[in-house]
C-alpha cells in the first residue's frame, strides 16, 4: 500500500507546494519514504528520501522545483523489499524519446516472471520495486508513442496497480482491470489532479470529478484529458480500503468511507449485541465503527483510549520490533472513563493480535470490569499478495486459532467478528476482493523464483 499523486498544472511556481500538501493528506498510506518528480521544460528533476512528508521536504527544496507536471508518492515498504534509499519512488529513467517517471500503488503478481525475462534480455535492476519492472517494460515498448507503449505493457502485467506516470509533456494515470487499488481524478481552476484518495483533493481545494475506471488509462496534456480503456474485469476493490486503509473523509468508488464504517458498527451490534456501560473505539480506524455500534445499541460512546498523534500506524510498520515499540507508546487509557465499567471495544480488524492484546491489558489494568471486543471485519486468515502485505499464515492469529482460542489469548470477556455477509451489506456490495478473509483472490500468485 502506498499513496500516489499526480498534478498537471498551469501554475508552475506552486506545483511543488501543491504536491507537498497532497502527499501530506495521503501520509496514512505510507510512512517509510516519500519522493516527488517534476517536469521542468522537458527535463525531470526529482527529490526523495526516507521519512515523513514534513521531514523530507524543506522550503528551499520545494522553491527550487518549478514545472507544470509533478508526480509523487508516500511509500509503505513491503516485507520483501529492503528499507533502502534505492527503493524510493517515483522512479525516473531515460528511454528513447526522453525521460519517464513512475509511481505505483499495489503489487504485481507476476513480478518475478517479468523481471526474470527482462534480466535474460540483459536488463540490470537497481531496486526491488515493481515500478522498475514496469518502467523497464515501457521503455522497451515505447518506440513511437509512449501511450501505446504503456497500453501494451499493462496488458502483460497481472496484479494490483494504480499508477501515475510523467513524461516531458504528459501526466498519465492507470488502474488495474479489477480496480483493486483506488485512483481518482480531481480538478482545480488551473490543474488536473490524480490521487489515491479524494481526501487529497480537499486539501488542495480541488473538486472531485470521478474515480478512474478499472482498466482505464487517462492521459492529460496541453490538449486536455482523454481515456483509453483496456478490457475490464468484474470489479474487485480491496475490501481493506474501506475497513482500514483509507481516510474516513475519502470517497472511493463513490463510496463514503465514513458511512461505510458507521454501517459496519451498526451491523456488528445487530449480529452480536452485548450489555455494557460504554462503547469505545480503537484509534483511529476503529472509532467510526464504534460510533455506529453505539448508535445502534443506545450504549453511550465515550473516549477510552488516547492516541499519541506523533506515532504512526502500527499495522504498516515494516518490522515486528517497530510494531511492538509503536504499540507501547501509541496509546494511553483514559482511566476516568474506564474504571469500574463494562467496556465494548470496537476495532477494524485483528491481523497479528499485537496491538489489541496490549490494548486489552491496558484497559484491564485501568480498572475495566469487563472488556468485550467487536471487530468490524471477518477474521484475516490468508496472506495477501495484491498489496495488503499481510504476514505469512503462521503469523496471522485468525488463520491458526478459532474465535474462542483468540478470546482466551487476548484475555477478553467476549469476542465477535463481523460476518462476511454483514461486511458486504455494510459497504454496498459492488464488487470487492475479500481474499484475505476467504482465500479467493481474483489473481493468483506468481510461483516463479529467479533470485
């Protein structure tokens, strides 16, 4: 999972500032590194580094970036990728007709097969990035027209992707045929914007126009905007975009993330009511479902956990050590609301169980009489190869234990997961990938190993 952003603007002086604020709005999608590349009169300049948006970009850097097209990324590092400066996007390469910059969100399922083939043809790779394979293939295919080359290459790629790409005169966006990863189009008076989530448009004062259609390639240049449509498959948006990844103020595929999570909470109460004194949410992504649970149950919602706002999301921390350290400093209990109370704790999901186990321990230590946990998604039982980067099955608590075993391990009074039917009912089932909870993925995993 990463956040990507592309801007085509007439305001060449402010485009880097626009990119900064747009990436800042997408920071929740990746916290390891960030980069931006800008078209400056046909040349592509770039700047990228490890860290958060507000840490990486200094005012003098932004002021030095002038141009009319810019793409950027905030990156989450997959467990298979090194935490290395070489693995920072956008990736910028030269090809026959100039330079190409690429930023990618997703995971290419046939990455190993494609990379092996390219290495046999003499390609030398510098990174572990999916985008280097994509860029290499495009450079080989773009003998005459870059858009035709991109279209040809995307027919060979299997997996999940949203892409923003830049040449000397074009901003290009693309979305995989299943629409697994999100991508939206927005517009200001002077600019077109492509972004992983619509919350970036709000930050930039842009109007949300529409979602990029699954299988669509959109090309923006001085003549305006046009689209090319590849063969579309039945839509399979990653269900975890609505459960966890996306910001609640975003629209994805015309669905309000906020309203979807409210409905998940209401459905949780319908499926598993409980007597309690207060309902609390696990910050941040469990809070809205907790509000929905409280509305449906008539049990008062209260703040029970205070989050340190300077700690990132522990699920997307790349190592076990960093995740555990993050949990220890991430949350503190509001004892005044917890002591002597029967608590319903609502969270979006349980993946490894690290965070919620420590949370329950803190609630009990603060005097909670009972802790009943309600999870606004089904158990995660399968490792995802399409962009969620869940651990191997042996590290998934839901894959190796039944609900009663998990309840005992977490030390809680009752545990219930939202049913798959309840989840789909809550989000308005228009086609979702639910492979992490069912094992049924729209695209298989590449078994090739060449390294």
